[in-house]
C-alpha cells in the first residue's frame, strides 16, 4: 500500500528571489566596459567640436571626419554581428575596442597636420564602435540570466544617460587644463577600459560549428532569424521611422526655433537637458515596471517622441517645449529597455549578435539620411508642415506596429510559456 506524501511535500516552495544584478561582479565588469565605450563614443564628436573652436580643425574637416566615422560604423556593425556569432563575444569586444583605442592617438597625430590621417583614424574608431555594439548586446545575454535582463539593460542605459548629462561639463573642465590631443588620448584610455575590463560570458555562448558558411550566408541567416519574429520587424520599422523623422527633425529644427522664435539658446539647452533627465526617469521606471502588454506599452513610449516635433510647430510657451522633450525622453527608454530585453530573450542565442547588428544598422544608419533631408525639406516647405509630418509619422508607425499580433508582448510565445522560461 503506497504511503501518503509528507505534508511538506504538498507545499509549494516559494519562488527564489534573485539577487540584484548590481551585486553581480560579472555584470558590473560588463557594465563598466559598456559605459566606458558609450562615454568614448559620445566624447569624440564633442572633442572634435572643441578642435573646431580651437581652429586646429575646420568645419569642413569636422564633417569629413564624422562622416568617415559613420561609414566605419555601418560597415563594421554588420561584420561584427557575424563575427560575434562565429567566435567568442568577449574576443570580439576586446579586438574591436582595441581598434578604437588605437584610433585615438592617430587622430591626435593628424590634428592640424593631416586631414586624411584623421579621416582614416575616425573610420577605424567607427569600425571599433560598430563591431563591439552587437557583441556587447549578445554578451549581456550570456552574463545575465533572463529574469534580470530588464534590470541589467536599464542599468546600462542609465549609465549612458548620466554620461550624456555630466559629460559636457566634465569635458569642458578638462579642456581648461588639457589640450585637444590629450583629450583624444583620454578617449583612447576609455576604449582600453572597454576592451580589458569585461569578463567572459557564462551562459548562452554560440556553439562552435565544424563547417562555416560564407560570411554572406551567415549574414542572411541573421536576416531570416529576424524575419521569424514579426514583432521585431514591426518594432524595428517603427524605431527607424521615428529616428529618421522625429529625431532628425528636432535635431535640425530645435536650434533654429530656439534662436529665431525665443531669441536665445536657452530653450535649446533646457530642452536637451530635459530629454536626458526624462530618459533617466524612464530607465528608472522600466527597471521595475512590468506592464501586462509590455510590447504595446513600449511602442506607446516610442510614439511619445512625436510630442517633441509637435511642440515646435506652434509659438507655445518655452516650458511646453521643455516638457515635451522630457516626455520624449521618458518614452524612448520605456521602449529601449524592453526592446533590448525581448531581443535577448526571443532570438536564438547563436544568432543574437547578427539580429542586434540589423537593429543598429537600420536605426543608426538612416539617422544621417534623415538629418541630411530635413533641412532642405524645411527650406522648401517650411518648418511647420515638415514638423507636422514628422510628428504624424512618430504617432502612426508605432501604432501600426502595435497591431502586429506578436507585438503585444514582444514575443511569439504565450505569456504562460514566457513565465515558465523566466522571461517575465
């Protein structure tokens, strides 16, 4: 006769509470490296702008150098995605960050002496930046378990926003005691931190393959993996549309409107600061908030960027413009953090870097196109119609993306399956 189970066997064990990701040494090392790379990426155009003020670089030269960096980024982000899925993500981070570190002294050597050398060094810096981005995304999925990735991604974006907020003042202070060449070498040191500090991942690393397909075949395999997730295709289309229109329109129109309508640069500075502060608030909120329909909530946050160009259309009080930019900042992080987390959760681990590279290629790649087209459009049609069209696109395209069935949760799986897998 079978015995009855003991009473303790009938009780359901309480779920284990995961420790904060901020107490995880492996994550903190990865966070430090990612933060250093983000700060170095932000600092380069700012320092080169100081070089223009210092007359060691012409405005035309600045444009050429920044264009070379963008070209290097776009080429290397695709290559880096394939390499990070073929080999160790840690190794790709190491060598790409070292390439960017080597570019810094070359930029310093060419400053005021050789514009071609500076352009080549900027392309190398952009290549290092582009190659490490998908590798960092995939490495996060290896270092952090699924249940803590949203918190981890929020911590990453918080570091980026704090750098953007405090970086200009810090760089300006350093420029008082250091020349431009020394600041460029400091950027190289940041890239060395990004190269050397992160550790190896412990889970989810791509399995080695006995036979390797061609580079093109592996890249196309990443595209097929992305298309297997309709929510990803829809969300990426929405993100690209918002960056190419709303972000570009406000980047071009805000300085002009601040000067011509409000008579000073105060509105420009206040709105830019409000956007960063709003993004900080959004990252803090989404670190713990789990909406029931997370994908649609994220797309609603993305659509909120439309209030920024909308606020610039009419002669409203400057406080309205500042508040609109704060709302846009909150919304962009309500999208970014769940977006990165869902990609790390849903995409097959061995193809994660390639899918992430598609994200960066389209969203970053079309931004310069938008910036180049917005100014002529404003000149031809006027600011109000262009800003209105951009605001409409920002509202409409994310709303259409939200209608894709799998966009509700940024997942092809049912909620119960995601919960069982630790994704919630």
